[in-house]
C-alpha cells in the first residue's frame, strides 16, 4: 500500500498498536476500497463515546476474546468509522481525535477547521 496522507496533508501516522487497530490491523487508520466502513478516524475514546457507539450498535468496550479483542477503555486510541464519528459529533458525543493519524478522507465529512476543535 502506498503512503497515505492525514487530514493535515502529511504522511498518515500510527494511531495505536496497543491495542492494535485499523481496518488492516496494522495500527494505522489506512483505507482502500475494501474498507466499506471507512475506519479512518483515530479517536481517543471516552466513556461518552463508548456508550454512544454501543447504543448505535457497535459495542467497542466489551471484550471479544475469540477475535483477540480485549475491549476498549477510556484513553485508548482506535480507528473508528468516519460516519459513526460524524454521528457522535452531531450528537455532541464525539471523542477527541489525533489529527496526524486521521486519514485525509475525513475531510469529506468536516472541514479541517472543525476537526482541529477536536484535536488532542
């Protein structure tokens, strides 16, 4: 895969390797045509965001050992779907994001000025 860019126009940086995240489970919020959910937003999860995501049908806090998933806790960083993060944003529940680790396609959802308001 070629080097992908972040929302700042520089090389996309690692989001998290502990826990290992990303659609490709390589620690980065990289994407391609196989990633239908657009797992492009590197968030630092909060209790509010985890609860919002769970109520929206994506439980990120409950461990799923058969998939090697320990469950997320507040403070963990994780690549989430751009659409779900935008839903949380619209509901006032968006988690902070790591701009250097968010894929440039997130700019299709919000302008950089708005994204910067959520940067860690």
